């Protein structure tokens, strides 16, 4: 064991506390060179008997005794000047260390660590293993609220503590190549954060549907079937992303929408009497989150098409109409256009997604696997924007962490890529969110592809193994303090291992995250099921696969009757849907309307009847 253990605290410091039979040269070295930041220590790689000691290895901390103080160094290089091995004599080696600070003993109490160095090591100063008390002092968080997330890589008996308020409050990033344990580490961090701060809410943008199974007791799952985000909550550019399906916008059509949406909002607010329809819209914009009916927008388009002087606009009006209709009837956009009634459900929507009240489950996992990219773009933008605004307006009562897994997708380094509103909403949280209690956590395997301003706003970074040279360089440039050589280990770290640096830790710390049981590993439920299926040797159900590929939902019985919802709970909460009454099940399951396959009825059109009045028009009327 590399760390020298002490039994009694507060004992006088002496470098000579070695077993009497041990030879000096066996465990100690002497400083032979020192500049302002680094030192070289001369030592031996083996004993007089020829046994290789393995005392000195890269990545370990050592201390250099200077009497009053002990300079702490990190071994970053080790070698033998002549690059040959002599079996018949002792082999001298050079150990290169980076000086990271000094420890001093305050009277009677535990040692304290300081990053600055007041006394530099002299030539001949004795270097030795660091004591565990000194090592603890190096990582001591000086009274800040701490949580333990694992142990030090160097010494398993010392807890790796992070200052949770600083990690959350000043944003954090977890980076590392695929499969090193980023998601698992995040799940662990979330678990600890919620335990430490029960007022915290978390929104996970989860592109692989992994997290809900790893936080079963804290989370609710929202996927494209259970998401309810009415289209009128979208800003114009977000709505346009969906209506234009992520393709380039047509300015004339966008201008039309910009004109018509405020009118439709006004119509909704003052439904009776057409005289004042076009009045009083001054305070309304296409971005105001007020309900309106798409049917009204279509009606106004139809009216304009019918006008005699509107001939030149007709093609634009017609394409816009077609676009809106096809978006409204697209089953993939049911979460936006699917409500039967257009009602002001903003409280319910916000309550559901942002867990107010949270009923003991403060985490929302927004499962986005399988959602079309334009939907992901818009939904992330709407939610990030709402998150910030809610935190801002709640005056500190609402504390929310937005966790972006695969963050380089929404916030790419290349400004031409990605969806501008999402990028703006996220960078607003990154830049100003902490003042209002809206925090950002980013997880990425490609820090080089992530917007550098976002990464620079993350004050605590957990860097796991990174193989790519460019990614390593980015992390290296993000480390302000002198322990940059720690990062030379980035390419060779083991699973669960990370280098943590920034505000949330006292000193750059190499740690190993706690081992989590299988059921708490993100995505494990899915993988486990996959494994089971594969081991069954079961046939692949091609019909089902193709159905999924076509993304046409099966015709559903009237779920509202079959599964009454508990009014005290929110969608996603366990027990939200009560067990269906047997007679209702029987009634609902009698007619199986359409045969399997592409001809299945689209429930969205049927269910629109109440609210939009948007039924596919007969062809001869188009
Ligand atoms: N703390 C841990 N405890 C136990 N097992 C772990 C831990 N961290 C990682 N693992 C193991 O490593 C595997 C990969 O971890 P994880 O899915 O978190 O990696 P990742 O970095 O998120 O990968 P990807 O980039 O592909 O999403 C897990 O399935 C698990 O077996
Ligand atoms: Mg992952």
C-alpha cells in the first residue's frame, strides 16, 4: 500500500517513522532538481537484495518533508536515465513530480492543505509516501456540504467527496468515451444529489431511454406516448421546426404564420362576435404561450385563399395549409396536437413535466429514443426555455437540474449544426441559470463536438477515459490550475474512474465511482431484456418490427374509459391509471376495428374531432 497509515491523530510529524529494519533507500527518495512547478526525485527501483519494490508509480501522490510544511506532489513521470536494467546492483531511478500544494499542521487539529507553495523543496529534501491524514487534508472540502461518490483511486480507504451545492449550482459535465460509465456515474450523482437536496427537481433529456430504470424510486417516465406538450406552448420558430419537419423554412409561409397565430389566439380568447376578432392583438405575439385552435388558423388560410386579391398568395397559402394538416394528423406529433380539447392546460403540463408537486418522485426522464429529430429539437427547446423561466419566476423556490445526455447533439460546436432555439435556451441556462436555481448537467462522449461556451460554463468536470487526442486537448485546456499533468492519464483510466476538477472538489482528484448494483445501472433493464430475448433463441417478429418502422399506432380502444386516472396523481406516477373495470374492458375490446398493418385507423384524427374540427378534407374540396 502506497499511503503510509497512522494510527493516532495529531501525533508529532516526523519523517523518521519507519520500521527500524527498513533501509532508507527502499522507500524514500531525495529531491535532486526543482523548478517552480515540478521537482525530480532520485530513488531506487529495487532493494539491495534485488527485489523490485514497485514503490513509485505514475499517478500517485507523494510528500516532500520541509520541516514546517510538507510539499505535496503528484508523480507524472518515472524513468531510468540510462534506460538499462542492472541485475547485479541497485537501479537508480528518476521520479518526476508536479507540485500541487503544501500541507501544514495547525496546532492540535488536523493538517490543512493549501494550493499555494510558500517554501519550495531544497535539493536533498526527503520525499516519502503521503500519509493518509495528509491525503484526506488535500481533498478536504472545508465545511462545505459533501456527498461521497466513491473513493480515491490512490487509496480505496479514503472517500472521494464532492461539494454537492457547488457541483450542482455551478453546472457540471461528465465526459468520457463510450462505455466507461458516464451514465452510471450520472445516475449515482443524481441519487446522491436528491438525497442531499430533497427540494431539487431533475429533468433528464434521455436519448436512449436508459435512466428511468436506474432511478426507479425517484423518477417518472415521459415518452412520446405520455408526453403532453400542446403546440400552443411552442414559440413560432419551434413550431416551424415541426411543421417544416426540420427542413429549411420558407420565409413567406413563416410570415403568414406569424400573422395568423396571434389572430387565432385572440379568436380563442374572444370567441363570440367576429367584430372584435382583429382588434386587441397588439399585446399578443406568435410566441405568447396562450392557447389557440389550429382549426382557426386553417379557417383563416381558407378565407384568404378565397379572397379575390389573394391570387398571388394562393400557392403559399395552399402549401402552408397542407403542411399544417399533415403535421396535425401525423401520429408522431400526437403529443402536441393530440388533445381533444384546446384548453389552457399550462399548469397541468408544467406540473407533470417539472414535478410540481413531486409526490416523492422529483426526476422526470424524457425518453426520446425513436422521436424524430425535429421533434427532439423543438421539445428540448421548449422544455429548456420553460425550465429557465420557471426558475426565474419562482424567485428561488423552484430548483431544477436539466441533465442533457449526449449534449453534443443539442449544443454542437459547429454553429451551423443543431437547432438554434435549443442552443439558445441551453446556453441561457448555462450562463445565467445558476442565479435563479436552474442548473445544467452535460454528459458527452465527444467534448470536442460540444459548444465550448457550454463546457466553459461547467465549473466541475468529471473527465473519464478519453481516447481521442482532440477531446483530451479540450479538457486539458479547461483545467486552470497547475495539475494539468494529471490529465496525461486520461487515455489510460479504468472503468468507473474519473478525474474530477473545478469548483466541486478541493483539488483535482482522481477517483473511482462507487460500484452500483446491477438494477441501478442505466439501461440495464433494457439490456437485460434484450439478453433474455436473445438467449431464448426466439424468432424475430418481423410483422411487429415493420409496424414499428412504419410508426403507425394500433387502433386503440377508448383508453379514457377503460383506465380511469387517479385525479390525485400525475401521468407517470405509479398507480396513475387505475385497474380497468372488467365490464369496460369487455365492452372496449369487442370491435377490433382495423386489421393489423398500415391501414390501421389513425386515432389522432378521430380524437381531434372535439377540439380542432380538423378532419381530412375530401379531395374534391382541396
Ligand atoms: N459505477 C458502476 N458500477 C457498476 N458497474 C458500472 C459502473 N459504471 C459502469 N459500469 C459498467 O459499465 C457499463 C457501461 O456503463 P455506462 O452505460 O454508464 O457507460 P457510458 O459511458 O454511459 O456509455 P455510453 O457512452 O455508451 O452511453 C455498465 O453497463 C456497467 O456494467
Ligand atoms: Mg451512457
